[in-house]
């Protein structure tokens, strides 16, 4: 009885049903490890049978997908090698032109029936290597959001009010996180649950965001504090004489 219950729990964490699980695992086992453009092309065609995609998704080898039926990809979404998407049950939506680089994790797994669990990402975003987003309370990210490497965005928190009980026995809170359009989060920044980061803001490397950040702010430190406004010429004057570079990617994303 115990083993049967464990197996049912495992299946629930992987897919919506046993037949669906068999189909998903068969396709990913056959094609998931194929490198090169051949593998990308075959996955782009075959994976449309197990996830929801506009056009042909660009999926590198060794990408791990759990509950792929709850994953929605816009056009020209790029998933680099070792990306992990766990979309149970609230789902993951990734907008057109967005890229997830090597080792990025989007994790929704919600076994507590939280009402707002899920991750929604807008268009033309970029997530640096080993960025991790946990969406138990719901994470909403706008268009044109960029992160450096190893950024953590966690819409979940543990309750620890009773020192006489194990923390794992005290439940969690999950208020949700909103990151508006055109935000840049520097490497190793952390965004905790219940926070909104306003449009156009910059979060410095290593900052820990524990409170709402107004639009167009420059915020740094632990905890993050607003130290400037992007609309203030003095705050951005160091870039006025700098040599600025653009690439083909910016042209493709217009």
C-alpha cells in the first residue's frame, strides 16, 4: 500500500496521467540527448506533441521537462543545455524571443495546492546561467527582463515561528513576485517572496531585494536600497562617454 501511494505521488509529480507520462518519456528518451542542429531540429518538431509551442522551439540537448503539457512557449524561445522546467501544476509560460541559458531552473512544483502557483515570462527576456526561479506563490515577469548569472527569484518562504517544532513541519507562505518590463538583475541577486520590482529598474550584483522597488530605480546592497533613479542624468552620466556595443541578437529581437 505504501509503495503504491509513493508511485502515485511520483507520477503526479511528473505528468498528468500514466499514458501521458509514457508518451513524454518515450519522446524525451529518444531525442533528449541528441546534440547539434539535428537534435535541435528533431526536438523542435517532436516536442510539440508534449508541450504547447508557437512555431518550432529551439531546445538544446539534455533539457529536463517535468509535466511538459503545462509548458507554453512563444516563437523563437531558446532553452540551452541543462535547463530544467518543472511546470506542475500551475504551468510555465515563456514569451516569444526569450532565452534560458545553461543550467537555468524554473520550478513550480506545488504539492500543497497553492492557488497562484506558476511562472509567466514576457517577450525578449534573457536569463543568465544557473538562474533559479521558484514559482509556488506565482512569479510574473514582464518584457525585456535580463538577468546575470545565478540570480535567485523565490516566491515561497518557510514559516519558523515555533522554535520547538521542525521548520519543515510549520508550512510555507507564498505571496508571489512581480518583475515589470525592462528590469536588469545583476549576477547573484536574490528576490524574495512578496516583492514587486518596478519597470525599468536595475538591481545590482549580489543585492537581496526584500521590499518593493519603485520604477526606474537603481538598487544595491543587502538588503537592497535605492541609490539612484535612471531618469536622473547624474545617475547615468558614466555611460555618456562610453563605447557602446550592439549585436545581431538585438536586431533579431526588434
